[in-house]
C-alpha cells in the first residue's frame, strides 16, 4: 500500500511480538496509514539507548527499563536526558523461575548458583524477591550474569546454573526437557506489568496520529488473536515468524499466552502491576529511591484517545 507513514519499532525477539506480527500480516497497521518496521534488539542497553537517542520511534520493553532510565538507574550512559513514557500495556512478562530437575523447592536452591541477565534489571529483582519471600537471602545463593534469555536457557540446559527466570515459550520448552517450573511471578504477585509500548514524550506529542494508529492496529490484532476461530491461522503466523519453534510448542504458546494471565486483551496497562514494579525497584534498585507514582512513567492520553 502506497503512502504509508513509517514507524520504527525495536523489540526483543520472541513470541510476545505475536500481536505485532498479526497486525502486520493482517493489514491492521496499514489500515491506519502506517508501516511498521521491526528491529530485534540484542539487549536492553541497545534498545533503550536507541529509543532515548531517537534512533527508534517505539520500543516494546519492560516498563522497569523505562523506570530505570528515567530514574538514573539505567545500565548505560545516554547522550540526552531520558524523557520516556509508556503509552500502552502489553503483558505481565510471562516470568517463570525454572530450575534443574533435582531442584524441587526453594530450600534446594540454598548454596546453588542462579543466573540473571544483569543485576540491575526488574526481572532480576523478581528473582531476588521470590528467593527472599521463601527464606533465601543474599549470601545463601550465588548469582552469575549469563546474558539474555536465550543464553540463560542454553546455560541451564548445559547445567551451568541451578535456575533462572525464563519467559514463554522457554518455560514450555523447559518443562518438555524435564526441568521444573518452580514459580510464576504473576501467580505470586497477582499484578505485575511486564512489557509495555514506550516512546519519547516529544515524539509521541508530535506524532499522536501515528501513535493512535499503532495502538488501534495492535488492539485489533489482539482481538483477532483472542477469537478462538482464528487460532489455527494465528499459530501459523507465530511459526512463520519463529520458524524454529516446534508445532507443539506453538500450540502451547496459544494456550498460555492467549488466556487469563497472558496478553492484556485490549493492551491496557495494569496500574497495579506498575506499582509492583515500583515496589521492587524501590527495594532492590541502586541508588535506592522510593518510587510511588506510576504516572511519572505512563501517559494514558494516547491510549484513551485511540480507544474512543
């Protein structure tokens, strides 16, 4: 379709991009006059510095990353002052603590080594908090930085670590390989905001039309995904974009991700889930700050305008 306005979006590779792929393949973005170009990011530093410095328009990222850079707790220096906001929700992170087969309880993790991507990210804070809630304090276990989810999954398969936080579909593959899913963050917390759509505030203000089209296209894709009559086609779209994913895993992704506790059906941000993220960063983030105001990191204006 001619004369579409380009929108550059940077994402972590994985099944949580399913609604974006559907919106692209079914023409929902194009219907709103935009053409979305996806860039996979190797890590959060590349993603957040690229967004903050204007190399990308939108990022789908953990809201904890938005908070971290806005509060001066990000992992990397940036050349301009961060001015980010989340403009819509996405999912709860699909976070699961996965352990070796012989690790059947938190007590079994005492004296063992677990892995994280980085010590300063929100998903690592979830791990530290789950351990603390179950009687394990720093010093009772060791932590190693092992890279992104793919690297940690491979290290777990090689038995380099006793456990790590994984996201769907890696938890599904882990169960198939005989590993244990010891806990799920959403079951412990009830509310936890994982991935959000985020942008620079100035870009959002100057491109409110394009942002509205993006939100509407994404929400239309979620509606298509949640219609059980479309399951076969949606699973095929997932496999098209993740060609190495076995059919059985793709089917289980639908069961897990398109369900209560999966994608937010209308991409609405879970404010209670953001408060949980702020609680965890207030406790585990450094330099330590008390963070209490979700609206410092979330502007609901664009989502509300797109939905009405």
